[in-house]
C-alpha cells in the first residue's frame, strides 16, 4: 500500500495511471472539502454540480366511469296510483325489466309526498308538518318517522320484487337540493332558501342521506343504481320568482353558477349515474348540461319542443344536450288515459320528428333517448299506469329499430 508521501504514487497519479492519493489526515482544507462532499475537488478546477433527483409521488388519475343503463331500457318517473307498495313494485319490475324504478305512492299521505320523502332522508336534520307545509324542527317527530317508515316499506317491497326479476340496473327518485330548500320552511316560517347557509346545510345533509340510500338499494337488489333528481322549483329559484312567506315579495334569485355548484357537488359525491329532471315547458337545459349529470329528463309533449308549436330556441337547447352526448329521458306517454286507443307508432313519431328537426339519425334514439311517461302517474288509473309502462317499453324497442314501425301517414 502506498502512503501519501510516496513519490512513485504521485508520478503514477499524475500520468492518470492511479488514483490521486488521499490527502494527509491532518490537512484542514481537505477535511473541509470532504465534509462538503467535494473531496475530489482541485484548486482552480470548477466543480460540476451534483445531479439532483426529485422523488415525485405518482398520482393515479382515475376517470369517473359510471357506466350506463342498458340500451333499449324504458322507465317511469316515480309516482304511481294506489297505496299498496308490493303491488306497485311487482308492476314496475314486470313491465320495465331493464330499468325498474322504486315506486312512489303519494296517495298514502304525509311522508309519501315527494318533499316528505326527501326530507326523511336528511341526516341530523328533522322536519315536521305544519299548516303551510314541511318545516324544520328540533328533533324527529311523528311526521318525520312516518316518512322514514314509508320509504322503508317501499324498499322492502321493491327488494322482494327485484329478487324475482334480478335487474342489472334500478332507478330511485328524490327531490333535489334546490327544490327541497324552496319547499321546506325554517322555524320562523321563511323558506330554507332565504338562508344560504341553511340551504348549504340542507344540501350536505341530503347528499349524505341519499348516498346511504343508494348504497342500501344497491346492496339489497344487487343492481347498479341510477338516481333521478327532481328539481321542479329550479327554474323559479334561479329566476327569483318564488314568493316570500308574506306574499308581498319574492325570494332573492340564486345565481346560476351557485345553483350549478350545489348540483355538481351532490352528483359528484353520489358516484353513480344521475339524471336531472326539471318539469315544465322551458326547462333550463343550458344550466343543467354543466353539472356532471349522466342524462336529463324532459317532457317531450310540451308545446315548446313538439309539433307545430315548437320554439326554435327550445329545440336548439335539446339539440345541444344531444350534441354533448347526454341522453334524454323523453316523456312521451300521456300521464292519463286519453280515452282512445293509443299505439306505439303514434308516440314514436313524436320522437322521430324531434330527431329529424335536430338533424339526428333516428337510429341514434336507441342510445340518446329513454322513453318515459310525460310525468308522474299518481293521478292515473291502475289500468292506465300499466298501459303507460307497456307503451314505454314498446317505444324503447322501436327506438332500437325505427324501420320496424309503419311509415308516416
């Protein structure tokens, strides 16, 4: 082994034939350089910077693939006549096998109505019935418990009916956060909507309760779940046209971005396909396109988008929804018996005409449209509610193969 003062070692090192001998242990400069990680540095020779390695945590980007209900599906919008949940569930499961919906039977009274049903899902918030409607209360009472019990009975009946048909997909309906905030009162008698903090609290509570409901439906039926958010008050909420408690004024309008944000947060939290339904002749489709919904529901019998009375602006709004790839739950079947025979071809031509006007090939209706009744069937007869579901199912088949129907007269 050579020593630091070995002349031969220094000559070999200078010729590049050996490593530079280590500096004497008592050399203070060498010790300082070694401590700084520069032991190989030489006076007058620049030192290349040490390569830097940054450890970057790999973030997995997960696309939100929620799937979609089967092609050729038809469904109902929720309510049915009668008070027997088992009979209603068996009817829906039998007539709409690809996408049966959890029936709603408002004829049973308090707690079976749409607002009471949604209020019964709230977490850590309680409501009761007063002469003017549903109102926030300190703790759950008889009315709140009744809403919870009725929903439980409906789910038991639906579970039993689905156990026989084993659908891959099912649908549930609930009043959305803005309609709920517009319909439920604070303790002082004003709409929850008048207190934006309270409205946010209601939306968060509904989201938590609805998430639990969806999870239970999925676990019991073994099916994937579609949620239908009903927002009949949304247009009035953003227009600022809802009357105050006194009736002498209107509730301040909710800006459209705020309305979108609340819906988007709820839809994202549910992590299942959500269809938003806003009944009426001029639903705010432009607002709803941007909330992350998997589809929108419209009444296709409305004058603004049907027949000779169709309005170009309303047709354009529908076309933009389809251009964005969003399916429409098309309400085509009357909610009440028209008093004359009604055939599939007559109803299908309304949808074909809509597709023709908007420049969409009719065969695309199979992927872009799910036929439904024009509204809830609570006020129809049991006979017509069954016939309405049959027509919806036949329309779904017609959308899959438009050439099977007789030509237009």
